C-alpha cells in the first residue's frame, strides 16, 4: 500500500500541481521555483541539522542518551530527501517535517511500529515494540547459528565442479 502511494499517487499529485502552477505563473517560472525550493530547503535542513547535532553532542557530554535528537536527525534526513525531490507536494511535506511538533508526532508513530531484524556473523536478532494499554512491551529474540566445521572446509581448485 505504501509503495502504491509513493510511486503512483505522489507523482500524480505532483504532476497536477506542476500543471496548475505552470498555468498560473508560466513554465520557466515554475521550474525556477522548483529549483529555488530545493536550495532553500537544503539550507533549512542544514541549519537545523547542525543545531540538532550540537544538541546531541551536548547531551552525550552530559551522559544522557540523545534519543530525541536522533529521531529529529532522521526526520531532517527525510525532509532533505523530500526537498531535493522535485515537486511542491513533497516540499510541503518536507516543511512539515522541519517543525518540532510534527517531528515528535511522526517519530512517535514510527517508534510504535518499529521492528528491527538483523543477521550478522551467524547471529539473528529481532526487536519489536508495541503498547498494551498503559504499559510498553518490548519483545526480543536472539539466536546463534553455528555451522559444523566440516561444512566450512576450503575447497581445492581440482575439487570444484565446472
């Protein structure tokens, strides 16, 4: 469903906005406006990103975890991608992601649906967060996968199949 929205609905919205704005202010002005919003957006994301980085460094120096700053950094990264994506709809979404209350709301929504799965060097880990009533439930699984040493022997060139 998300891919449908991303690859079908968003381009349709953008194209219709391009046509409407192009009819109102002209084609070259529309293109100039798209380029201008990309540069202004990049500058806004950069300045907020520097502030967020400084805040994260301050919290780490105080021995506190910079969780809010990390989520804010993720929202700024997404806003930056949206700003450099040509279009007025994506620019509007990016501007919304620059606002701290929106960052908090989207970050909270994201954390509630977070599920992380990793496999590294024969280990598998899974983390899930969900809320039940007034409490938070964190579920985790950990599994070590070992292969027998006789299955990992080095194969000589003459033993290889052609």
